[in-house]
C-alpha cells in the first residue's frame, strides 16, 4: 500500500450489513457487488471483511475530536475503493448513495428452452445478503448463518446487534428494519425536506400559548434536515421567506426560530435552569406569565421592586409576614389596628343609638305625644 493509487484505484459499491464494530474503530461490514454472493451459506454477514470509513476533513478523527460516528446503518448503499488494490482485502468506504428503495432487492433472470426470458423480483429478507440482516433479538441469530457456530464455516461468534437493542422511535419496542416501509418507492431524502405537510413526522400538536406553525413551508432542496434513528430532528431551513431553525427531541420538547426571529420553546416535562453567575433579562415589551400550580420564590438578599405605574394584587386573601417576631410582623400590626377599629365601630354605633333615642324623646315632647 506504499504506492496505493499509483496505477489507479479498484472501486466498489455495496450494502452495509453490520456497523457494530467491537473495536470502536468506526468500521462497517459491507457486502460488495461483484465480490460477494447474496447466498449466506457461501458468505454470511459476520464473514464479511471490516471496511474502514473515510471521514470528512471537518472531523479530525483523533483523540475523540470531531464527529464520533459516521452515521451509516444496515442497508446503506455505499461506494469505496480497496487500499490494497487487486488483493481486495482492505476496503474503504468513501460515501453513501441516496436512492429510491423498493420492496425487492434484486431481479433474477431466467431463460427457458425456447429462449424466452422471464424476470422475478426477489423480496427483501434477512436470509439473503445485500439486506439489513438484523433479527428481533440476539438469541434469534442462533441456528442461522449469521449466528455463532454456523454450519457453513467454523466461527464461534455471530451478529450481536438486533432490533430490540437498536435505536427506536418513541413508543416503539424495537428499531426499524431498513429501508423503512414509509420510504419504499420514494426518495431516501427526508420527507421534511420535500413535500412537507403537518402529517409528516414529527407531528407537532400545538398547545395553548404556542403559535400555529403556518410559517413552516420548506421547499426542496433548501431545507437541510438531520434526523436520527430514535427520532431527534434538526432542521436548518433556507427556504426563501421561510427561513427557520428547528431542534426537536423525540419526546416533543423543541426549540424553533421562525423567519422573523420569533423564538418558540416548548418543554413537555420538567425544565431546570441553573445560573452560577449573574443573570440579566431585558424585555422591551410586555411579559405574561401563566402558572397553573404554585409559585415559590426565595431571595437570598434584598428584593427591590420599582414600577412607574400602579401595582395591583388580586387574591382571596393576602398574607404579609416580615419573618420577624410576631409582635413586629405585618400581620400582627394589622391585627392591632383591626381591634381598635372594631371597638371604635362599636362605640360609634352606641352613640348613634343614643342620639337617635334623644331625638325621638324631644320630638314626642314637642308634639305632646
């Protein structure tokens, strides 16, 4: 390999069948067209050589820096070259292909005695190569060519990554087999980047206080979408007059910035904000806060509240307590004020009754009654 490429490259295309590299070297097993049979009795997935994956120059691929993994999955169509040229034992993957996946993975041709040709579509199956080989669980590989101690070769190990241990969407118990059923017969480009509608994953149901998403209208090829297997989504939408940034968690928590710079934040469960320094908040407009539960606020220092307008407080009962001894508490002071007032009311009432009686007596005297 000292002079690799001097006499040209030996290229290949193939399908990724395993990414669970036991050495954590970012390698994949690729079944290569023209080099490997689809028949797993001849060469099963664990028998395929490991292929290195060439990372982009934006990733150092050194000391944990840059992108950790390549992103290829079982079923990815890839292209590469052999570092050892004609020996073809050191494959290197340099990229993957977008396509239009079908329910079948190959077409067999046969010719009868009369020379008539016929074609048969072979449906996708884990029993043949050039497909996603993952089964339901690790134990499902036992007794298959992809399992440990198969009949066709002496090998004590087999595939270890199964659907039950693969990433899955929220609410599912296992991962998807690739290609996904939803993408059969259509482009592998994420649906969010083309033909978007409100029935496309992620389906976002707005709640009270959350604006309607009428500002979302991506046009291909301007919406740059990155979706992970478990359903996390990042959109960087450059659609003219519809520019957005959207970060979505598979549970529904999301952050979105629309074309006007409006910032929408939705948290479907608890939120924690910890600031170990100072915090400054400047709001040029109004602020509305709606709390369905209790509000508790604790201040370690002084609290200063300044308003250029009125301060209005509405509640069935307002309790004020200085936190000092009961004699000095605001509530105690108010109670002290209340008692004299009640006594004054009672005295005034007695005086009023006496005056009313006197007036009645004088009136009776003058009228002779």
